[in-house]
């Protein structure tokens, strides 16, 4: 301590002034820190502790999930979306469903990287297409534990279910004791807390190491939603049945010569056009053609690139009376029509991959962690999807109110008495007359999702310019690439012949 006993009065006063000045400066610094939290004394940051995946065993699982695809550039990511800064930048500019899923898997520390988790997808959906039951399979971290061979033998001898003890390459051949379902990591909750609201994990299932989400799938089920306005549903139903069975669908898909596909036969197992269930709220008022909604329901073993949208486009032509149902017979006969006519595909937005079917022995979907007791998964899913529905429906209701105002607006028309007088007529009545005239004039084409294409003069499908035959286009591509880069022609099973679903653009 300082000895002030011999200080003069003047020196002591000066000392007090200096101490007051120091205290004032310290108080000012504290006030600045409170006002500007960023202006702080730098502290030493702790280095992040790297997650040690080697301490945890892995198990192979399948995930069933849904997504609204309108804001995404398709399901499939371009390569390993998170392996480098450049790939992450591309994924940020052109987001994909898989990119979001892998980002969530990495954030939850369920996978170490994308390339070593034995990933497979049931199918690729195009940009804008949604999914209700898409399926992927991969190895993820488990809450199980590594055990010795002696412990494994002892557990089996004590009556342990053999399915809970596994050995595979992903775990280096070591024995793993998997937990009971209710003690496994809460995969659904973990991922849904990290994923954006438009993507929801619906369920998970343990699967065998040989399970492949693509090749183990037995059938795929699509739905395509559309409004009745301007369409003859009876004619569309008659035409849709012509797709049933095994056919060559080369005139109902988009060809990628790089794939060198030679087999375009696909098997449509079932097809129907049914009304959207009345139990679904706010699908329309049902009093007008615009308010009555229908859905194409299509099941098949596999599909070509853009096949469903091409099939739907021709059905729209038939429904408008622009083509007869027999046009489908002619387009399925590749001898009579060996080149695809030029036509626009149906819109992507109303298309949904509704379900992917597997053998019951391959997957057993788990929706809740503790059956009969814990419904947190379902509650969270219902709340999240209801929120999305509420936001979308609010916009639809606002647009409906505006449309209602417009339809009830009175517009001046000539009196039917022929005296040349003007009378106000609700626009709704005028519009119906004009729509009938447009349909009779064949000046518009329905493409789905409320989109209409105006054409000056409709050219029948059979008279349109056609693409070169498939074999010619494949040959041209090979010649352009050169003999050294010839691709092996894919003439195997439909499941192996190129893109099976609407591929990401």
C-alpha cells in the first residue's frame, strides 16, 4: 500500500484528481461495452471438439419423408453437396431436397460424410415435383454399442434376438448390439428439428445391409392433381386406360442420348382418374368446374424421364377435345410413329410421388418411438404440416376473394333486346361465353397448375414435326463423343435402364 503520511496537501489533492479520472475512464468503458456488445475485450476461444464417429457403431436404416418441391431444383443433389466450399455454394444457389437432407444429417452428427454411408434413393423427382412417400436408405449413427465376440455369443445363448446383433463392413466387422426401437436415437425428431418446414421425415425403418432403396422398391405410385374446367373427364378416363400394361413409352418421355437407353418398355400396373376426396378441405367449392378437382392415380414398376408429365400432357389434349383417345394408341405404336412429336409437357407443380412400395419383410416403418405411449413424432408432424397448409391456404383464400370480386364486377354489354342500349352484366356470365368460344376455336392448351398456353392454330399431334428416331439420336451422340467414349447400351431390366423418375433439371 502507498504511504501517504508524508505527502503534502497539494500532492494529495493531485493524487485524488488522478484517481477520480481513472475511475471515470473505467466507468465510461463499461458503458460503451453495454451499448456496443461487439466492442469487448477479446477472449481466447476454445477449440471445437471434433466429434469422434469411431466411438459409435452404425446401422443401416431407411427414411420415408415428404417434401413440397416447388422451391427446390429437384430431389437429387449435384455430387456430394457438402464435400467442398464450391459444392456448398452451388447447393446454396440451386437448393435440392437431398442437399437439405444431408445438411441435416451432418448437423445431427448422424453421418460423417456423404460418400461413405452407402446411400441410395428410391427415385429422382424433377424440379418443382413434390413427394409424400419418398424413401432413402443409408448407414447412420446408432445408440447401440460395440461388443466382443464372447459377449455376442453369451447374449445369443441367453435368448437375445439375433437381429439385434450385427456385423458388417461399415463397422469394420465388429459385433454391434443394436438397441430396442424405443431406445434408439430419435431419428425423426432429430432431423425434423433441423430440416426446413417444407421437408418432413415421416418414419424410419431398420433394414438389412443389402437393402437398396431403388432396386428393392416393388412399385411407385404417382398422383397428378388438376381442375375440371375446360376438360372432358370421361374422354380422359377412356384415354388413360390405353396406358395400362407393358408398352414402349419412347414417345412419352424426354430422351437423354448420353444414357444410350435402348429399352423403353415400362409396365403401368394401374391407372385411374378419380375425384379428389370430399373430405379434403378447401380443394374447391364443387359448384363450378374450376372448383371440382381430380387426380390421376398411376402405379408402375419404373418410369422414364418425364414420363408421367408427358402422359398427362396428352390426356389434357384429349380432355380438351383437341385429340381423340386413339392418339395414345398411335403414339404407343413406335412403328407407326417412330419419332416423338413436338409437344409441351404438363406442369411439374401438380405432380406428387405419393408412395414407394416395398416388401413387408424389407421395411417396417416406425412412426412413434414408444407405441401406444409417445406420440411426439406425430404431434410435431401434424403441427408443422398444418402450419405449411395454413400459410399456403391463406394465400389461396386471399386470391379467391380477389377473384370473387372480379367475377361479380358488372361490365357494360349490349342489351339482348337489340335496342343498342348498354346494361351491366356480371363478368362471370360474360366469361363463360368467352371460354366456350375459346374452346370451340381450339386456341388454348391446358398444361396444368392453372397454366394455359394460347396458340394461334392447333396442329394435330399426328401432323406435328417429330424428333429423329431413338436409334438415330443415340448413334449421333456416340459418333460425336468418339469411339473411345462409347457407353454400354442399357438393354437390361426397366429398373436398370437410365433415369427411372422425373430427373432433376
